[in-house]
């Protein structure tokens, strides 16, 4: 069955369930029956949106989409196997208490709020999520179809609505917003689109990208969303990671039982603590004459050894040692060979 026939059947069933004056479903069904609708198509980012919006108009698209959903416009049921996630990922932690609560609520009361999808750009029978990813996962696990509003959207429109919807609900943590921005950047979206999607001005976006570019993706994924950690703490983590060579230490930490059993905020705290550990400096060694006067000090740090001579106690002794370093080195090598 084609997507057109599927939509027609879905809307026909919905029309029977709704009062006779429910115009959205009736109007859409009429369009499908007369064949007056045009095939839904996809326009790549950078081009004019399929709905003819300018970027300025798209800025309120999330509000418009929510208004359509609130009004119950053209809400259809779609099998979960016909729905694919957005091409831009926006979430690190897919499970957790919030997901469990959502699963319980939908199991008990059904799906109360429709999601927003667009026709899949590469699959004539499929759809792509604009927002509502968790609801789709829950419904798929429960074996139920998804209630959705279908809109024909360009890539730009999709990511702006997706980002604004998450921002409106304060749904993403700081680092998830950073990864979302990074994904937009890698897909070639310009700063105008990124700023509109994330609801940020230029300076905020630049700081966000600086932080996420400074951290290994593997470390971010290991920590997770860490919803309690905002920009200052993630920026500090990036700074400490850049200052210290902690690769081996972090590898041990990330594989530890304590790290694996901690929640995301706890994992962030463990990494920060590991990066905050200061090595205890080794005490300098004093070289003394027989009468106890210190003539030099030996300091060891970071694989290097420094010798500092006391010119007052042993004038010209440093020059004497320096002039004989090559000779001393040869003697050392000869002893090592014996």
C-alpha cells in the first residue's frame, strides 16, 4: 500500500471516530480522495523550504507545529516500523527514570500528545521524526502505532523545529545541546540555522562549540547527558583535560565498577575528581659537603632531572661539572657495558 493510500485509510478511520464538524480530518481526506494533493517531496538544506518559509518565518515553526497538534489537525496513526529517527541525533541517555515514567504513563493511559513527522526524503513509504523520539521508542516497545501530525519539511525546517522544541521543554542538557550543534555543523548548516535551532546568539554558540570541540566524543558518551553540569563545569573539564595527560588514568576510571554503576551526574563528578588530582611533588635532594654545607640540589619532575648549584658554597663547581659531562657520560657507558 502506498503512503497516499495509507494516509487515506488512516484519516478515513479517524473521520469516523471524530464528530461530523471535525474539519481537519475531513478536509485532508477530501484532498486525498480527489487526488488534488501533490506528492510530498524533499528539498535539501540551503534551498527554499517545501512550505515556502523564509528562515525568519521558520523561527516560529515549532510554535506553529505545537498549535497544529493542540488543535488536533490531521492526526494519523502510523506503524512504528514506518518511522525513522531524525537525521540529527539530539540525545545521549535514551533510558532512565524519565523514560520509565513515560513508558508507564503511555501503557496506562495511551499516547496523549501526537508527535510531528515529515515524509521520509528517501523512502516513499516512510516517515522521519521531527520531535517525539522517546514516544516512538515507547510505543514500539509496547507494540502500538504512533499518533502523529505529518508536515512536509525541508532539512532546515526540521532541525530548527527539532531544536526549538527541545529548548522549549528544557529537554536537553548542556552537552547534548553541544553535540546537537556539532552535528548541525558537520551536516553543513550555517550559523544562522544553528543559532535559530538552539535559540542562541553568536557568542553563546561559539562558546558551546569550543567546549564540545575540546572534548573527545568517546568521553562525552561515557559520561552521558549529566543534566546537572552546565557550561562552566563542562568548560572546566575541557580545560583540565587539556592541561593534563590523563589518558591512562581516565581509561582505568571509565572501565571501573564505580564509574559504570554511577548515574550520569555521578560519572561527570568522578571524571572531574580524577582530573583534579595533583601529583605530589617529590622532595628535592640536597648534595652536601662533608661539613654539611649544601653545594647543590637535585629536583625530579615529569621525567626530567635538574641540578641547581650553590655558587656561594662552591664557586665554579657548576662549570667544573659542565666541562666534564661528556667524560662522565663515557665513564657511565663503560660501566654499563661491563
